[in-house]
């Protein structure tokens, strides 16, 4: 059995525009961060040719909001790949407060690769599948 890939991580500071009328990070901002860290992971591991040929679209988000972040907080975005079934690729994300490592958000997102030219779903090759999914028994 192969070792699952390590999570990809990014850190960022909460900005004033991220805060809602309740004084904490708006839920839509967390959704944006889930998408942003996934895209950053793709851009880190995919070749320039792959990035030109493939675009990823979300087909499903499942998000659990555990705690809130506030103005000035630094958060850690962690994402890692799950299993791929057909043309749907599973990805997990956690957002943690950096100071105490408390989990703010847990998300499971299903992504589909799209041909950048035709804008239609694309069956990706084995190399992309190997980098962006794990076998069923490891997810």
C-alpha cells in the first residue's frame, strides 16, 4: 500500500473584508478559502501543460463550521486528496486557527476536471489521477 500524499498547506491572515456583521469570518469566505487552497495545490503539482489543458470545477461542497475566526487571526488552510470515482475527485480541507490549532472548518469537496478548450468534462490520464487521488482503500 502506498503512502497517502501529505496535506498541502497555506497560511493567511484574516482581512477586514472577510468579516461579516457578526464580527467573524463570513461563511462564504471559508468556501472561497476551500477553493483557493485546492487551486493552489493544483498549481503547485501540475505541469504548465496540465494547467493549460485542465480546469477543475466544484460539483459538491460539504462544510462543517466548528468555530469562528475573527479580525487579525491567522489561519492555516490544509487540503489533501481523497479517492477518485469516474470523473469525480474527492478533496478534504481543514481550516485551523494558527495560534491554538483549533479546527474552524472541515470540508469535503467533489471536483470534476474540465477540458479548458471544450469546457466539457475530461477523463484525465493516469499521472494526474495518481497525483490528485488515492486508491479507495486509503481514502
